[in-house]
C-alpha cells in the first residue's frame, strides 16, 4: 500500500517531467503534416484526417475488439518472455559455465529473423492465438535473457564482499544490494522487449489471424484505404506508449530511486 501511495504521489511530477517527450511528439506531428501536404492524402493522410478516421473507427465499435485482441496477444507473449527470460538469465548469470554455454544459443535466437519464427509458428499452431504469442515470445526472449544475464554477471564483487563482511540480513542483501543492480539491467531489456512485442504481433496478425490490428491493416491495404491504415498504426503506437510511460516507466523510477543523489 505504501508503494502504491508513493507511486501515485510521484505521478504528477513524472508527468510534468515528460514535456521533452511531448515536444518530440509535436515535432513529429509537424513533420508528418509537412510530408502529407507535399505528397497528398493518397500517399500519406494528414494527422487531423488520420485522427478523425480513428475516431470514426472507435465510434463504430470496430477499434475496441481489434485493439484488445492485439494487446492480449502482445502482452501474453511479452509476459512469457519476461518470466522465462528473466528466470533463466538470472540462473545462467550465477554460473560461469552456464553463461558460456548459453552464449551461442542466444546468438542464434537473436540472429533468427522473426519472419522465420512466424512461418514455423504458422505450421505448428495454425491460424490461432498460439502463432502470434509464440512469435512474440521467441523474438523477445533473448533480449530479456541477455539483460538478466548481464545484470547478474556485472554485480560488483567488492560491494558484495563488503555486504557479506558486515553480515547484512538476507532481506537487506537482496533488496538493497542485488535487486537494484539487476533491475537496472532488466528494465531496459523489458522496455525493448515490449516495443518488439507490438511490432511482432502486428506482423503475425497480418499473415496468420482473422482479427486484431494486423488483420485490420490487411483489410485496409486491400481496399487501398491509407487513412484507415494510418489510423490503425496510430492506435497501436498510442497503446504502446500508454503501457510504457504510464505503467513501466513510473515503476522503473520507483525501483531505481536509489540512484538519486541525496540533497
């Protein structure tokens, strides 16, 4: 409860500190408007036209089910990659042998194109949720695994020895020594994996499912409806930004409060 109150108390300051991100978004909108005015709506609709079309999709009830289907698949695959990748990465980081043995496997997984995993998933799972969920998981897993592995392997041995010499309680040793360092590596990996999840799931839906944003993009492409295509893209990006900046980033700031220099 105290953690929740602290998070809610720091939320206004966090939102105020995001003015730089808002400025970059407005610059992007300005560039978008300029390109749209130059090439015309057939190539790239203007932001206002895109937002109007997105509002029409929402009012018609078409956007909600598609976004929920995409979010469910992306977050499920992301959650699996976070759980499995974090546990295995932490376990591999404890042992030098396990770390060395896992390195070529991770290289293979990271070098494998997501489209190749998608084709395999389509053969294994067919046109079901298993295809996009598996593709998201297998593409995001090595990112999380490497973050957990590096967080464990780079722990300062001198700091650990000092903590053991002073016989810190196990709870304090875990929460004040091990966890802050490991989380500083895990959170960037999780955020990168989250962005990867949304890109992969839309690609998988485009080729393998009958619903979701990817399937909606396939329909708008077949109808040569550029405004609807941009509206779906904006909806997915907005959902991704909401999850990252309203959920993950405030948690990261709270967990990494130890980095703040005391005044």
